[in-house]
């Protein structure tokens, strides 16, 4: 975790120095410095998002350990604690993004906000590499378990997998933060004469307020449909596994091979089919709002979806990672260790956390 965080900080530092040199060379010292500050604000906001995700999801820190401790009281308390930790994890990143937006705008207007978003995205290389690290070590652990390697090797891969959960949450945080900054810049385009030509969004206008509420509700609808899709496909997978145990002789005793291809097919088909309705809803609802309530309502819709979407995205990504690492913390032997009632409660929490991360 320390090595990956150090790599991210190094990437941010190198990008900051390069931005200062390029901005000064292209625009001169005075104007270039303002543009550099806009880029730097995005970089720092990304750093805040990353470090916050690390703190709230890494099992070496108190939040994940607190969730693990709460699992001693059962699955319900484990889930409530994890959800609360997820909510807490949204506060600092949102403040960081808000400060970056104000700082960037004060330096270079909406162009500065665009630069802040670009600044956060400029370290995509190391962030995506860290994100890819997660599933690699996760699959390595599965290979160790399936091949019957010693438990000490599995403990090593579990430690790496715990770090992978954190890096995945950090990567999602960067994507969420940069999307928020870019979405703010979208308002500048929307207000231009070539587009809607709206200079202000009046909260006393009922159409703007209606659009704002519908925008927030659309985010909730998308999340609900996605989580329900995960549940439905998981049910199909469980049904297929049970069918194979019944129909394939010797499978329960380990003397026969399961039909892996069928399980992969169910997962792949489900992932494509189940996302059709959520994706269509995200496309259709804004158009319907704009046509039925007008351009002012559509502006309110954008504001509502950005605000609520930012909270939902950070909450789900961080809570999911925290639940997973709380379970792994217990598997180290804490609070009864693997197989205990506390571990069972943590596994249930992690089962909720997996679709949250999706």
C-alpha cells in the first residue's frame, strides 16, 4: 500500500512540475501560473480523494477495523457500520473537489475547471495500473486456493488482495472526482449562446427545482437497477452450480470437472443483458425532462444528478472496499478468526459490498 501510494504521489509531483514548465512556456509567467494553479488544484483534489479512500478502506486503518469489530454483534450491525463509514468517506473528497473547483475558477474561469479535471486525469497511468493490480492479486489468490498450495502462501495473497481492494477504491475515486469537475465545466457549455443560452439557474423556478429532484432520483434509479441486476444474475449462477452438482456424477466428491464454460456464459450474458435498462434510463430520462419541462429543468437535472451521483458513487465504492477488508482483517485471526460467527457476519457484509463496488 505504501509503495502504491508513493507511486501516485510521485506521479502527481512530476505532473505538477511539468504543468508549471509547460504553462509558463506557452502562456508566459503571469497567465501561465494561474493555469498551473488550476491544474494543481485538480491534482491535489485527486490526492485528497485517493488518500481518503485509502484511509477508509485499508484494513490497517481504524474504519475497516471498526467494521470488523462491529461484526461481533451480527450481520445487521456490520452492514449498518459499513454503510455509515461509507457515508463519512464522502465528506472530505467532496470538500476537496469543491475547493478545487472554486480555486480553478478563480484563476481561469470555466477553462480553469476544465484544467482541474484534466489535472486529475493526468495521472491516469499509475491509477489504472493500481486498479489492475486488484483483480490480478485476487485471481492469484484463487489460483493458490484451487491448486492446494500451503496456507502461508494464501495468507500472502490475501494481504495483497486487501491492498488491491484499496487501490480499486482509489481508482474509482479519481474517476468520480474528475467526472464531477468535468461535469461542472459542462454548465459553461450549456450556458453558451450556441447551446441553451442560460446564464443562471434560478432555484425559485419550479422547473429548475423539479429537474434537480428528477436528476437525483435518476441516480438512485440507476444504482437500484444495477444492484438488482447483480442479485438476479447471482441467483442464476447459484442455480447453475446446484444443477451441476445434481447432474454431474462425482462432482461433489471432486472426481469430476464442472462445466466452467456454462458459468462464464451466464456471467457474461447477464452482465450485458442486465445493464440494458439502466443504461437506457440514463439516456432517455434527460431527453424526456428537456422536452417536457424545458431547458431550465434540464439544467436543474444536470445539477441534481451531479450532486447526488457524487455522493452515491463515493459511498458505494468506499463502503464496498471497507466491508471486504473488514472481512479480511477478521480472517487474520481477529475477533474469532475465520469460521467464527463474527466472520460469517463479515462475509454477509462483504456480499452486500460487492454489488456496491459494481
